[in-house]
């Protein structure tokens, strides 16, 4: 654990990185002030990131924009393919189906509740959304107490000898690693949303969303 703590402490000394992460967290917290459409597009983005590159998903989200909410499944699949997504057909299907949950998603956003229960609901009811993607979506709309455990984070924790690289990441293993990260966040006096951005920077040298 101490290796991770010291790594984050050292990165936090970099003023530019620290200010960029603080700004990004503020952006996440402001998204609920935007329209429902913007929030739904963020869900679409997280569906796109499953087993796919986050930077490319951001570019696709920007290119297709409102089309994520308005295009037919066939047109959306065509546009995703044109934009270079690895799984255009199934992601288009999941995105179109996710639109039908707009009312329930609004209820999650507007009603204070247990973040883990809200994540469970998303993972259970939105096709294409697992624990990682649900955590990612909730973090990107201002929630702070969930870990986004993707392969970058797994690789970092493995290298720091905090975990053995899992063959698969089921719910039990996900929650086990999340508990480890929550303990680290408490020691660092930051929330899991902040810790994720610092860890992502440590592994990739980038601060995305």
C-alpha cells in the first residue's frame, strides 16, 4: 500500500497535474446542471468504452454527438463503424436500448441514495454496462465514492504488488479491489474519483474523463 500512497503523493506535488485533476472533478460535478441529453450522451460514452480505447471513445462521442440520442440503430452502427469503433453493431444496439431508461436514469441523478445500489441498478438494467462502466458513468456525472477498475488500474496495482492480476474481473473481485482503493483514498485524504484520475495519470501520463 505504501508504494501506491507515495506514488500519488509524488504526483500530487506537480501543480499542473493537481490543478487539472481538480478542474476535471469540478467539471464532473457540474454535469448534472446540464440537460438530460448531455447526461445520456455521457452514458453512451461509457457504453462505447467497454473493451475499447477511452480516447477514441471521446473522439467518437464528439463526432456523433446528438446522433447518439437520435440516430436509428442501423445509422448509428454505420456511423460508429465509420468512426473506427471496434464493435459498431452491438454498441449501437446497447445505446439505442439505453435511451429507453431515461426516466430511471434521471431518478438516479436527482435522488440522493447509495452509490453502490445505483451502480448495481445500472449494471443490472443497462445492457453493455458492467461494474466498470457504471462506475465510470456515475463518476463522470459527479459521484465520488466508486472505483473505476479498468486494465490500466489493474496493471498499476499488479506492478505495485498490491494484487495478483486477475484472470477475470467479476463482481466479487471488483469489490475486493475497490475496497483496497477506498482504503488508499482514505489515507490520501481524497475520494475515489480523484484517486482514479491520479492513478490513470500514473499509468498513462494522461488525464481524460
